[in-house]
């Protein structure tokens, strides 16, 4: 009997891989780049697990042509990367000079992608704030300054690249920017009330202020795009939020409520203002006067300030009421079910297990609540102990293949059976890279990076993802005009 026909993805579905500037570029002092808050933070002993930093990363500032060749070989439709603010405006501010070399670097990358039929999907901010803005006025803590400086930076990028870039993300994962940078203090700039970790910071107020300021900065960048560029350039712009599926530990009412509280703090904190025009009631209840407020004029800018829902997701948590972690909404996360079994295969990071049904549930939840087309802008898995294996074994990344097999099946069901409007799927990541506070030991790439030589070697997961999407979408079409230009 003939095999049933393969179920397709919608026409024009975008798929590909994602990266971020500080995680791959290296060359932190090349061509007039200014410092970012991750430069010195990652060089400070104790901040990064393996004691390494972002000075080299995957050397993509120098090897970007190899990265484009790899993407071309894979045959992706799109590539998501982020711009380094401090390469483009080394001191970051609205009156500071633009660095032509920074513009040139990204301009060449964009041309090379287009020449190979790859749609550039560009993030403006993936955590590498110019150090000068932090030193000058406290960076994200200072609303009036950061909103203006971020909006000007965004304008410079729309002006320089918007003729060729039609997909923009303003900020990547504001929960991480706020909570990890200004609450737990595990990410740059490393502020926290925990005096073992940081000499400065107030974890009870700063993360909520930073989150608020990120929302407003994002919204003003979108307003600038819509008013000054969109008609001419015709692109789309939005924010992308981290958020894992939160499942009640059991069906007790307090744990069912806990799962919703976890969603409210991880996702609703940002998504409710941007898509619905208010903060989640639970956030008001939890924070009282510590939750900053928007004026009516600000709400007008914030509400509706995203053309799509940008979704980064990795795992599912089982949620139980209680615990003292405000940053999780006073909800305890576990992977251990009431019967003692594990939710799924454990990754190298403690926070990640493979549970594909959660991916489908999250898509359904977000689509029902926010009613926006969804772009999955990150999703991936770090195989346990991958770095301790010789590379010919590491590239046989069966746990990662299984992870992608599960989520792609969930993706297809969400689209075809549940009617969720998903238009893009980006796997994290194109390459193993600088995994922030985890250093280089945790690997998320579908391509292995041998850090001694910077050689890139496709893992089995890349073959799985590529084949799966190629069978369900139309091929990428090179821009022949640009092809001759970029090869000359
Ligand atoms: C993404 O964040 C990032 O955008 C990307 O740069 C990164 O490389 C990738 O994931 C893989 O980590 O409670 O301190 O243990 C994913 C969202 C949210 C995952 C916070 C880890 C737990 C942090 N992250 N979460 S902690």
C-alpha cells in the first residue's frame, strides 16, 4: 500500500536557523566596535561557567562567508541573526557617531544571504547593550534616555538595511534581559540584591522597571518603523518572547492556578501589554506599587506594537503553587511527575527536558489568547555531555534529532489539526556558540564547532531538520542580481 501523502506546511512558510551577534561574532575590538555589557562581564572570573568569554566565539565576524555557505548548503529559506548595537553606534547614544564599518559588515552579510535566496530575519537587540549607555545613565534602568537611544539605533538600522530586510525583531526575550540581568544577576550587567553575586542592584524593583522600559523602547522603535519606513520598505516588525509551556503538576485547583501564574509572569508580563494593552492582573496583585505604570499616551504606543507573535520556546515545566521565587510567579517548576517519572529526556542544561506535546499546547494557548500569526523564532536542545565526546560521536546527536522529530510533528498538528496560524520556524542554533553564562560547554548547534580550529561540521540533527522542512515547503530562490554582485 502506498504511504500516505506528506502533510505540507502553508505556502511561503519560512524555516531556517537562528544565532545572535555576541554568541558568534568574536572580534570584539575590530573595526571600531564599542564595548557591550557582555564584554567585560564575560571576562570577569566567576561569571561564565567554563571561564571563557566572547572574544572569539565562533569567529563569525571573520568567517561569515563560511556561515552563509553553510546556510546555502542546508538550503534554508531564512536566517535569523542579530545586529551588534555597539558595532553600528560604538557609544550607543542618539548623538553618538555611526560606525560605517559596522554598517558595512551587516550590509555585506545581508547581500550575501539574499544572493543565495535566504531571507534575512534581523534582531536589533539580543542582549549586547553598548557599555557606554550602561555607564552613562544605567542603560535599561533609565526610561527617558534608553527609549530615545534605542529608537534612534533602530532608525539607523531601518535606514541602512530596511531596503533589503523585511523581517525585524526589536528585542529578544525581555524576561531574560530583566530577570537574569537585573534580578538574578547571572547575565550582564549582573545586578542583583544577592550580595554574593553583585555589589549593586535591587532585585525587588529593578527587573520590573527594566521590563517596563524595554516594552516602551520596543514600542517606540515599532512606531518609528510604521510611521517612517513601512510604507516604503514594506516589512514586518515585532518582539520575540521566551516562554515555555507551563503545565499543572496535577489537577488540584491551586496547581492549575499556579500554571497560569507562571505563564502570566514569564509571558503575559510582556505579551499582555503589547497585544492586549494591559499588564496581567496577577502581576498587579503580585507587585502592587512596584509595577510601573504607563500613561494613556504610552499605552497608545504600546498596545498593538507587534505585527506577529515571536515565540522562543524550549521546554515544558510542571507547575506547583508555592516557593519563594517571585520571578517565576511564586510557582515551583519540576520535571518529575507525581508518579516519579521524568517528563522527557534531560538536556545538558538543568532547565531543559524534551517534551514535544508542550510545544503544541503552547502554540494553541498563544493563538487563542493573542490571536496573532506566530513566528517560532527559537527552539532547540543541548545534548547532555556533548562537549565531552570526540567530535565524530558528538555529531551523532540522537537526542537532538528526537527533539526536533517531536516538535516538528507538534508543529504540523498545531497548524493542520488545530488551525493555529504559524508562519515561521527557526531552530536554535545554526552553530554551537557562546552559551552566555554556560560558556562553550553547552552546545545548541545543529552544526558542531571545533573551537580549536573553528571548523564547522554538520550534525545529524541538521540533516533531519533540513530534510523535514524541504519536504514540506517550496525551495528558496536566489536573487540572481545580487548573486553576481556578491561574487565579484
Ligand atoms: C535563548 O533563551 C536565548 O535567546 C539564546 O541566546 C540562548 O542561546 C538559547 O536560549 C539557549 O539557552 O532560571 O537562570 O536557569 C532561552 C530562554 C530562559 C532559557 C531562562 C533558560 C532559565 C534560566 N531561557 N531559562 S535560569
